[in-house]
């Protein structure tokens, strides 16, 4: 298969994420078919889009996803390095999504919350994915876009929850860009100790009854269990009145620029770890 030189050079950057040359070759075929395909981007659709359906076996393409040795985290981080500027802070957006799946043999499928469901019943069965994306400016777009680079599959009860998985993804991105600041953003479901990653800030919408504390003080060297948190700050309403320092912020959303606090008066607490 002959590829255009710019497209081949772009795919060549992802070669370190593959252990075998044959696996990388199959990756280039599937990636080309995914971009060229105008219909469904299934395994068959990608082979058809690359005009390789009669050359490469369907089962070989399926084994690429189930048995081949390649590092999906490394591929996502390579894409992040390509898309981000050299010195600008990195904005990371974390959220979870449900991929509806049925059947007894579907790996880690369970009944869980489905925020996209219509009506009053917000529950469905499938795979729950925690996705971390980076906010980038693309030259052909008039507004910033969020491109997913890392993801984790929730395994259900007794395993790491969405907040813990989000902390893992945030830590991977922080380790990939050691000399840069990271700004993490999540909805009201993403708050807690696992998201306290060094050199990062985290912005979320806290519950009205949340109990806030200062950071844990340094260890004293004495015997006994060290303190896990500092002095109590109070509820968000108390912090907003007596502790927090408020300042106007410039926010770009859907192509419009707004300056000032939220019109609804919601409390957004940003904790910066030093």
C-alpha cells in the first residue's frame, strides 16, 4: 500500500509504541482505512477504506486489537506531544462515557449510570470508560477542541473507581510533561484525594455540603500517625465568604468570550499545589 508522504511521516511517529514491525504495518493500514472510510469505521470498514480487504484477513485485523503487543498509553502521549505547544500550560479534561454492550461474555460490562440516556431512567448496561483529553487549538478550527489521548476501563465494584482512574491518567500526563503546568477540569463527580497530583490544579463543581480542609501539614518527626489533612475550612459557602480570594477570569466557550464570575454563582474551587 502506497501512502502519501506527509501521512506516512505522521504515522511513523507512533512506531515506538509497537514491538513488532508487522504490528506497526497493520496499524498503518487500519489508521489509513479509518481516515479514508466514509461509512462505519468497524474492522471491516477500515480494511475496506484502505482498499486492503482482499489482502489482509479479517481475523488478522481482529487479533491486532485482542492479542497484538502495543502500548496504547504511549500512542496517546505521542499524539499529545505532537499537538501541544512547547511552553503553554496543558489543559486536561476528564469525563466518563458508557459504551452500551450486552451479552454474558462482554468483558467488564455491568449496569451503571448513563448520563446521555433520555427520560428519567439514567441507567444502562455496558462498558464504562474514563477518558482524558487535552484542549488544543487547531489551525482549521475557530474554537479550541478537546482530543482524547488516554482512557481506562472501569471494572466495577472492588476495583479502582472513576476518580482513581482519572488520577492515574492525570499522573501519566504530568509525568510526560515534567516542566509544565497542568490544569485539570472535571464535572461534579470528579473530586477527591486521587486528583491531587503535583504541579497541577483541578477545577470542579463541589457539592454544597462538601467539607473542605487545608493541605496536610508537614510531618513533625514524632511517634504516631501523621495528619492526613489540615485545619477545617468549612463548607463551600463559608470558604466563599471568608477564605477564598475571588478574581475575574476570562472564559472562552462555544466561540464567545466571557469575563467575570459565573452568572449562576456556582462555586468553583481551584486548588494549586506547590
